């Protein structure tokens, strides 16, 4: 069974940090582009970042550039989203998604491009 599981969310004060993990089971993430999305209450699920299967390409939405970093550890079959200098507007449920691709590419803003999704992890930034 192909599955993605996010973890690492929680409550953090503004300016704090969290590292989200997206662990895969049933398939090897090396061959997949990975996207991170987030959905705040009452809003659409939006792309935050993505990384190509070769790690050669990464994208970030403007609001997180310089604060978030996407990376992967193939030995652990896991992709990470390091989030620093968190702001209240970063509060959302964060989802990871995977799409197998032979090309060095990822798509940050199109949810329909991704085949596999995790269940989400809540991130709350509040004092």
C-alpha cells in the first residue's frame, strides 16, 4: 500500500521553528517529485514548496522564501520542510504530495498533478 505520512506539526510561538516530515511507505521517494501544500481554515489548499526527484529543482512560494527549506533524505525515504521564523499567517494544515516523474521537475501550484497525498499535519503559530 502506497502511503505518505506527515509529522512534526504543532503549536509554536511566532519566530519559532518546526520541521515537518513526509515519510513514504510502499514506494521509493527517490523517483518522485514532492510538493508541500497548506490549507488554512476557509481557504484553498495552496502550494508552499516542491522538490524534483533529482533534488536539482526546488520552488518556494514568495511568502516563505528565505524562511522555509525543502530537502529529502533518500536513505530514510523522507522529505522534510524546515520552517523558520514562523508567522501567525503560516498557521494551516500542511500536506505533502508525491508524483512519479522521469524528468527533473516539480509543480508547486497544481494539486491535480500529484497522485499521492498524506493526511496532513496541523501547524499553529500563536503566542
